[in-house]
C-alpha cells in the first residue's frame, strides 16, 4: 500500500530563495522540453521521448553552471512532460477531448519532486538534494519506505512537503459482523441504510461572503502591483479555509464510518460527468441556499469524491471492506419486495403499493446499495446481520 504523509516546511531565508530558484529553473526546463517536442514533430514529424531528453540533460550538466540543482530534481520536469503527453495520447485514443499540453507560467509552477535514492529523513527535518536539511512539522511520523518526496509552494509564505511511502501489503480482510450502505446526496451529505443521515454543512455557502469580499478587493487593485499580489493571497487563503474545513469534516465522517462498520457499500459515481451535466441547473434544497447558484457548485461543495476516496483507503488500511456498486436502479427498486416503483426526482418518499413499505427515498436506495455490496463481496444477505452499533447522528455528525 502507498500512503502520503503531509508536513509543513519551515525553510530559512536562504533556503526560501533557493527553493524559488529551483521552481523557476524547473519551469524553464519544462517549457523547453515541451517546445522541443512540439517543434520536432511540427518540422520533422519526429517523436522525442523522455530518455532522449534525459540524455540531452546529462550532456548539458557537464557544464558546471547547470550543476547547482540536483540531477533528479532537474529530471522531474521531463517526467511531467512525458506524463502530459501520455495523458494526451490516451485521451485521443478514448475519443475524449485531447487537451494538448501547454506551457506553464512561473507563477503557476509550484512544486518539484525527487525520488527514493535521494530521500533522507530525520524526525523533524527533510534533506533536499544540494540544499541541506529543512525543518518540517506534521501530525504523523513517516512509516514505511519513502518512494517520492514533493516540495510544494502553497501561496506566498507556506511550503508543504508530501512524502509517498510504501507501508507494506494490505491486511487480510476481517469477517463482516456490521455492514452499512451509503447513498450520497445534497440535502444531506449521505443517508445510511440504517436510516440515519449525515448533515451536509455546505462549507462553500458558509464562506462565500468572505470569498466574495476578498474577490472584490482584488478587482479594485491595479494588476501586477504589490497590492494586487497581497489581495490575491488573501483570496487564496479564503478559498483554502473553505477547503480545509470541508476536508477536516469529511475526515471525521470517514473515520467514524470505517471504525463503526466492517463493510461499507457506496455508489460508484461518475462525478465529473454529473458536474458537467448539472451546469446551469438550479439547486433549491433549502431556504438558506441562493437560488441562482448552479447544482454543479453544490455537487463540488459536497465533495462526494473525497468522501469515497477516504472511506476506501481507510477501510483498506484497517482490513475492512469498501465496495463500490453500480447505482443504476437503486432508487427505483423497492428494498422490501424488489418490485419497481417509478418516481420522479422531486418525490422524496418511497411508497410501495405491493408490500406497503413507506420510507425515505434515499434510505431505500441505501438499503439496495448495501445488498449489492454484500453480493459483490460474496457474503450473505445483509438482513442476516445486525447493525447493533447505534451512532448518535445529532452528536457525531454535527458540523
């Protein structure tokens, strides 16, 4: 299993200037490598590979003026160019919108990476090749074998470190005694198959006043001025606060679910397609939501993808089951008798005339999702299991 450990870096002034110089140098290398590939194909119909450009870089580094940056850090832009073209050709093959790789501005080139042979970690320091040890601080200790380190500039003042480690094989799956199905939504973040619901705090809505105020201040500043740069940083921090509160909340939810249940079944959603199709649709779930906002904004604010991702990797680390199921038909089928009960999107109750079942629409879907998950895992019908652990939704799921 691969896991990423996040730390904050505290470089001194000399190290900050060196890190900024590395980013600028890597940005130039990236643009030069991209330009070489474009011109070679345009003029000679010749394909340039990563290994060809790596050999050119080796020849270039014979000049001492290019040796102040570590070799592996200078190769990182070449790897990114290769990855960009791999994605471009894959999208062409799949019939998607290609999106040809583009040049990068130095203001948007914010990170560089180096790999395992050059990684040296102390309890509170990380060594950047040819730059020395930099102080770092984080909540967790590094576990496993470090594979890749990434140093990222986060705004104008913060520097972050991400260490990808191989922590060994996943533990053996445990026996299932408690299981749950999850149906995600917008009115509530998720509805569980036991009838409980998880509140959707709508973090973007709560922070949009501060974001709008910071955006107005930025609009009044002269472009490319120092005041504009400061206002831009304030706007970035406003967005970051909203994102941090959202991720922190979802971490609590995913941790509670993975600790409480041995099997979690969830919908395998194509969220990107849902966001594109919902563009321009109005979201009116409550009185406190602006009616002019698009439904796609609400989907992104709910962060279903982050919730699913966190549940999946936490369940894997704990040896528990996280099963993705096809959500097609889970809302229309009756969880009591299995009959089809057609309903429009505005109908929030499931009422089956055959068996008399009358429950919430999302609750019915969550039960069907759980049954599909149990079936895919090769386990017995979930009705034979008891969900004897009751979670107080008012206390545990409150924003």
